[in-house]
């Protein structure tokens, strides 16, 4: 955790890694340049004399003068900001006020306590008004509000909790998933702040946040978003219980793909940091080994050899390359064919690796698919249900057929798990190879004379389809 403590306190001062030029920041500059006529709000009695006095002085002052104005009566600043945000409806003015609040906190992070103290004295929620603004249709208002909430949540001695926290994290998660979100970098920066807290990491994981990050990274996103979301996975991986589960979400295959295409040093660097944590942080040796093997199978070793030939200014990169190569080497030295098979199935990236076609492998290992409450069988069935890759579907059908062929109670187990139905639905798949493997598997589920089975079914020719073996 010490490493997290050394990171910059906020997202604006973290160099190229934590700050980003984005549409959001450009819009914020435009908003700051506006002039609001506070006098007109006073004349129309939309704001009080007291609030007008504070905001007109504060808005016109430079940073040192602002500090003096706040010190005169700290709670007045919170009172005025809450009051104006609550009484003014015009988008343009709310945008300006929120930018003012964001700068107010940015100039001195201890000012978060002023909002806390004001809310405590009035027995009100410090969050309610801000959380309501997340529902406004204007995306700049939503995202500037999110920045303010993130700063209040991260810089205050008292953490955000319960429904307020869940509401905010769900909002961030949904914004990440939103197609063509122009402010996705701002959302990611809020998460970079929030996820440095152990408590917030666990809450984010509990609302499906990790799956969402992995899902976004598996799509087409620019290098800045790749960096920011991988940074989020990196801080998440500092929690041993979360590091233990991370690869269940397919983190290693996705990051291995990004690493193979990464043009920017900072993207490669942060991916290597995640990989290192996935070996160092889990407490169970079996998980550490599985993660190493998964990296090896996802061709990470090959990528590291290529990276090793480049000259990096960052010494950490070189250290991580050496560490990962050493650990992967050690893990594959005593790698059994079953270890390899387990890792391949768990990665969800099935291919015709030698074990699938090996009679000896299935004779010795078919019964092991029952281990841990049929864990591997359930993964194979889930792949049949959700995966769209014909190659994965072919191999999964083949494996289920071999399991039934070599394990005496296999037919009964698969029926209980709903496997027979899933395989049968693939008999009408558009790909001829998938239909062939599904038919072969269904036959194995229904007949006993295995020897002549394959000869009775005509396999699609190579020119019919290319997704088979």
C-alpha cells in the first residue's frame, strides 16, 4: 500500500499519467472565462444579500485574496455555494458555479472540511445536492459535479459511505459504458482518485465495476483511456482479495492484447505493473501460478522479449520485465499438461492446442473436470452460451464430448448442468465446423459405440470453413 501513498494527492498534478488534455478540460477553460452577473440575481431576489456579498467578492479575487476571504468566515463559503446551486437553475451559471467549487477545492484540499462541517452543523447530507446534479441532462454539469464529489470523497477524513457511495460508483460505471461519451477521460480520472481507497475499491468491485473496466478495455479506446483504465486495474490489484479474482474477469488476455499493440511507453509500463501485482499480491500460490501460466499462454513472454530490446528511460520497466520473465520461466518449468489445460479454459481463449486431441490426456484427466464443484465444466458451458467465436465453440464442444467419453458418469453430470441442451442448440449454428463438433458431442452424449462414431459423420472440408482444426 506504501506505493499508493506516494502517488500525487490529486489528479491534476500527476504529470502525464494522471492529467489529460481532453474535451472536458477545454470546456472548463471556456466556462472559467465567462462573467456571471451576480447583481442581476440579487435584484431579482434569487439570491440573498449575504450570498451576493460573498460570491461577488470571491469571484473577482485572485488566489491569495480568495484564501483571505474564505478565512474570514469559512462556513459562509459552503453556505453560499450550496445555496446558489440550490436556487439557480440556468445551466450556464451552474456550470460556472461547479467550476468555481472545483477550483475552490483544488486550491486548498483542506477546504473539503468546510463542506463537511457546514453539513454536520445543519444535520444535512454533504452529498445530496451534488448527487442530484448528476441527474441533470447537461454532460458538463454531470462531470464537473463528479469531480467535486470525488475530491470531497478522497480528501475528507470521513469517507463516503452506504447508498451515497453506491449511487456515485454506479453512476461512474454507467458513464464508462455509455457509447461515444466525450467525457470518458474525466470519468476515468475520478475513478483513478476513488480507487486508491481500499474501501472504495471493494465497493466498486461489488457493483460490477471491474467487469465494466475490462469490457471497455476490450473495445476500441484511445491510448489515454487505455492508460487510465489500466491504472484503475493497477490500484485495484493492491487489494489481495481483489488481485486474487482479477483474472476471472479476463484481465490478463485483454491487457496482453493491448501490450502487443501499445505504442506509448506509459501504457506498456502500467500493464507491466498490473502483471507484477497479479503475481505478487494474491495470497494463494495456486492463483499466482495460474496467473503466470495465463500470461505465458497469452504470449506475454514474447512481448517482454521484444520490449527488452527497446531502451526505456524508466528503470522500473526493465525491472518488471526481468521479474515477469523469471516468474513465467519458473512457472512453466514444471507445467503439467493439465495445468496448461486449466489455464487455457479459464482464459476463455480455447484453441486446438495438443492436449485437446490427446487420448492419454483425457484418460488421465477427464475426472478432474469435476473438481471444485465442476468449475471447469461450468466454464466450458458458459463459453457455449456466451462466446461468439466459432473456434472457441468447436473446442468447447469437443472437450465436453471427450469428458463424457472418458468419465463414466459424464452424461449424467452434463445433463444435470444443462449441458446437453446447450450443445444441441449449436446443431443449427451458422458455422459448419461448430455444427460438426456439436453433432459429434451430442452423439457422444447419446451412444456407447465410440469407435465408429467419428467415421459416421462427415467432417466439413477445409474450404467450407476455416474455424475448425
